[in-house]
């Protein structure tokens, strides 16, 4: 497991303990970490960067480019955080390659941020198989979670609930009508944004299996192609105006 962060939100890191936080690391430093990790002959490498744009629902170019470099350098799974909202999760299979898992943002596991969609998170599960060919992902699923907050005897109580459990046992869990409405929205948000599917509420599951795909949801190549296409449209519009 390797991790780096863009910063510490202004919290000072003691100079005597600068080893504790890998912040603002250059690619050379990241690559050095990967080299040292691979020298240990690990079965599997997971990168967990604290990176991205707060509250953005999709990853920006710099995160996509960084992730592509991690995968090219031998990372098997990238599990990112920081945006405080859940972004898509993909099980990516390039032609002839073993699967790589990318969770672009895991959202917020526990928080008092209540504004939609900041009250959601996810639990990711991977099944690995190790044999004479090496270690690889053979399955993965994701459990959507929601943070319930309420006041009991003057104390604020927060707890993380699987989304399906909260929907199914709303009365027993003392979930308000307003929160139940939000839970229904959360299910739609999660399935459409994270899984790319419109799954009816009556088909809600505790965990949703990820489908392996050779189609990258996000890539710098796709961004470049879209930008070129947009530039051509702008040029054509300017020409027509003249």
C-alpha cells in the first residue's frame, strides 16, 4: 500500500517526523516509492492518493494523467480520495492485460457534511486470486454507504449505514421522512454516477458487482480528442461569423 497527499490542510508536519506524510511528492519521488515497493516482490500494489478537486463529480485531467502513470508503472489498483463525493469506480481490462481497479474518489466514509451528495461514501471489496501466473483481481464490488446523523439525549450521533440497509430498515433505524427521501435520491445518484446504470429502487442491493470493461471511463486520450473536437467547432463558428 502506497499513499501520497497534495497537502495537510494547513496542519504542520513536525520536521522530525516528515517521514509520516508523503505530501506534494513529485513524480520522481512517487516513482522512487514504486521502485522500492516492487523490489519487495509484492503480490499486489495498491496506490491510495489523496488528490483531486473537492465536490467535483468526475476526476480532472491531472488526476487522470497521474493515475495513468501509476498503472503504467505497475500499480494494480488506485483508490483515491479527497473530493468528499463518490466518483465512478471501474474495473479496467486492457487487451491481454490483467484487470486494474480504479476508484476515482471514495467519497466521505463518515462526516457531518449533509449537503447532497456529500453525505455518501463507499466500501470497496476486491477478490484476488494468487496462482502460478501471479496475483490478479478476479472480482470486485462496491457497497454504497450513507451517514445518518441525529440527536439523542442532547448528544449528536453519527453512524455509517449501508444504503440498502437504511432504505430497507428505515423505521427500525429511526430515519426521518426527509432523510428517507434523500436516501432514494442517493440510490439514484450512486447507481447512475458510480456504476453508470439506472437501477430501480426496488432492485437495490447491499453490494454492486463491478463489470470489467476495456472501455476507459476517463483517459487523457479521450480528453485530448474532445478538446480537439471542441476547438474545431469553435473555429468553424468563428469562420461562419466572419
